[in-house]
C-alpha cells in the first residue's frame, strides 16, 4: 500500500466547498495514515509504513499508552500485521501487541456468547433486528474477526418493538444507561460484564441524516455468527452508514471506521455504486461519503471508481438546509467543543455566520432531538434558552482557557485546546 498525499480539492461554483473544506478536519493526520497503512497493508508497503510511524512517534508503546482517543483498539490489528508481514517491531512492542491480540480473542468469545443470547431471545420474542457496526463487520468482512476490537453490540429495531426489546434486555442482565439527546430513537445499555449495547430505531444518531428502515430491511441479508443467525446491512448500506457515522461520532478518532471501510471494500469488489450514490443522497450524507472515500482512495490506495466519486461530488452540490445543519452539528459532536468546531470554518465569513446561526437558533428538528422532546409547545422555551446556553458555553471555555494560561504563565491569545 503506497503512501500518497490526498488530492487537492477542485474549485466549486456553489457553496458546498466551504462545508467540504470544514469536513477535512475529521480526516486522519499523517501519523494516523502511516499507522493505518501499517495495520492494513501488505509486504514492503506495510513494513515501510511501520518504520515511518515508529520514527515519527519515537516510542510506539508509549504512544499507544498515552493516547486517549481509543487507538489501543487497533493493537490487535497491529499485532496481526506484524506477524503476517514479518515486521520486526522490537521484542517489547511485539509482545505488547501479541498480548492485545490474545485479549481481543478472549473478549470476542465473551461478546459472541452474549450476542448469541441477545439475538436468540429477541428472535424468540418476535423482535426483528438488524445487527450494525462492529459486531456485524468483524464477522462479515474481516479476514481475522478477532483482530477487530469489539466493545459494543448495536441493533436496529422497529419503533413499535423498542419497549419489548427494552424489557428483554433487562431480563438478560443489561442495565439501562441515562438517556440523553436522541433517546427517543437511541437507547443505551450496559451488561454486567461491561459490554455496551445500543438499541436504535434509526441508523444515524443525528436527526438530519436517515436511511429508511424499510429500505435497510429490504436489502439486508442473514449471516451466521457463532451459534446464531443475524440480519446485517447490505454492503452498500454498510458503507454509507460507516462513513456517515464517522463524520459525527466522537469515536471517529479511534480509526476503526477506516479499517471497517477498507475491509468492506476489499471483501466486496463488485459493489453497486449507483445504489451507494442514491442511498447517500437520500440520507443527506453524499458530501461526507465523498470526502471520506476520496481520502481512503488517495491515502490508503483503496480501489474506488472515480465515476462514483464524481457522482457523489455532483449530488452534494447545493446542500439543502437540513444537510448543511447536519454537517455543522457533526463538527460540534465529533470535536466535543464549540470553539474547536468553529476553527473548522477556517475564518470563512459565510461559514462562520452559518455556524453561529446554528449554535444560537437551530432548526426545530434539531432542538426536539437535542432536548429529547416531541412537544412543539416547548419549542419557544428551547429557543429562549439556546442563545443563553450557547453564549455561556463560549464564555466558560474562554474563562477556563485564560485561567489555564495564567497558571502556566503563557500568552492567553495563543490557540486553545479546550474541550466542551
């Protein structure tokens, strides 16, 4: 796998380019690109990438130990690649990565047993499900399923069966987590072993993006996972879901989305690209899909038809309000900070104005989701409190920043790195 720099964006005649430029902030950096190539590549390409990565970080073991973004989840893939490609990473690190691979194999067995019990119980109760994300992808596209770090089970269910599924999970020793934004469509649970589980009536977390559930069910297919059978998304829907989810998820920095997309594309070389383009456009994630797939092709050398990328780029021209607001919300949620998200605007005046409008006066759709309420009479209350919350959030971040720099004796005008 050859390391190349991403292609330079071409000029656009519409307002899409400023959103496209902002989305570049969700892409991995050079060090992460080298790490991914070392994990996913073969032969000399993987060896060269590992050596370059090790030289860039100095101490690979210390790099993983100090990381707070979840990159440790890639250690099983790293260990697998080191053995597969005969890469000498030093005795200490190779033992470290091998132990991570063994632990993931043990975790996988436990997760598989719990998954089987959950699916069997839901099926027996007549609750139809579609298995999403890591649990589905590790079993269907990875050459070594145990190398894919799995920390959660995610299931798509019908709205009418959500409460029935909730009751069954409690019988299976899952405790419900506190409900936050979007709880009407997304409920989270935790098994006594620590395994997380999510029930979803919509595949995407943010309310601005959507693949209709009936279409997912029509294209879904059954696979054997361990001792049970599960329904999973079609490869086309999975690719749209992987990339769309990665642009707003706070776990995006763990890079598993790139590994998932890499192996899905490698396992399914004959994808229905017109279907992918149509699905991405209907879900309002065509621009996100274009940006991420362009990066995967240019940076990791994945084979993706240029015609499909061109169609995605063209379908994303002239973003409607819902799609544009969704991208702004994605930047806030993935960065966990209004100030960091604002930096994605790169000082472009119209983008900054759009962002400030969204922060203070978002759409009713977003407010109902954010405050987890379908009662329209509450909307005036939310619109009154939103600008206050938005302003207080900025003020709090600025005060924290000034206090930190004052303690450190540094210039408070320098760039901040404060999460919200």
